[in-house]
C-alpha cells in the first residue's frame, strides 16, 4: 500500500491553493480557474517548455519559470500576469507573428489581441518559408505555419505512436520538423494514424480532404 501524496500549499495571484505534491504550476492554476496561455503544451504530450508562453513569476527566482513543467513547492508565491510576464509573452507572440504564418491559428491570434502584440515590430524578412508537402493521400504539411511546438514529433514518438516518422532537422533558425533524410511521407515508416494532425495548433498539418476542399478540388457524384 502506497502513501497518499503530500499536500503542497502555494499562492497563485493572491489566491491560496492546495494541490498534491508533484502538481505543476499550470495544473494548479487551472484547478483554481486561473488561465495561463499555452502553445506547445498539450494534455497528450510530455511538457517540454519549448514555447515559453506559459512563463510565470515565482517569488525568489530570477528567471521566469515555465508553468507547464515547474512543479509546485510548499510556500511558493506565483504571479501569472506580472509586468515582466506580460512583456515576455507579448515579445514571444510578436516574434512568432514575424516568423511564421499564423493565419490558421485562431488560439494564437486571440493571444495576439489579448496581449496587444505589435505584429509589425519585427521585419517579416525573418519569416520561415517552406514549400507545401503534398506527398500522400491523407494530409499535407505546410511548415511555413509551423511554430516548432514539437507536438507532432512527440505524438509520433514516445508519447503515443512509437513510429518516429517525424523528427527534428536543421539547427538554429533553420530548425524544422521533417522526415528522416527529408524523404516523402510514403517512403517513411508513417502509418498515417493522424495523431500528429490532431495535435497541431496551427494547421501546419492538415487533412488532405480539408485542404482539397479549400482549393476547390472535389468530386460531386451528382455530376456523373
């Protein structure tokens, strides 16, 4: 018989909260009805803290902390929307807006409005541009819309499918999601389960039927 988890008490936005030991700040805040924005975090994947949009101010810590992966500690005092938290999130959103196409990312667009992000702050010369990969009957890949959240790679790997058809490629600014050796999807180990498409927050991965309908490519049997 195992011992029940110890209760941890902390303060988030002036509200005292009690949670089981091992609970993340993000989970504790949600339990209290406090909203912390996320992009890379998903309930089906392991928290990586990649996008840093969920950072919060923890009293006594010099750097902002990613709420999705930092575990609550007894006596911790957290601010989820301090001045420097808001400034950090706004800057991240402005950089994303300059670097990728967010036209099909409604949740991120809402964050841009919420944080009054200046989408013209950074030049679009830094925008990532990739060709559209239409290389299989099931989904298309448009990495010009990819925010590098890694959800698709995680789902294809140890978090769910264990297929490893998707991986990371390149370095620095040229880091991107890819297949091994940039091979067409039909030449990979992909089983076309669709889990990567399901967790993509920006429609960088899109069902082929949806893409075809948007392009006006459909077949109506009534015309036979």
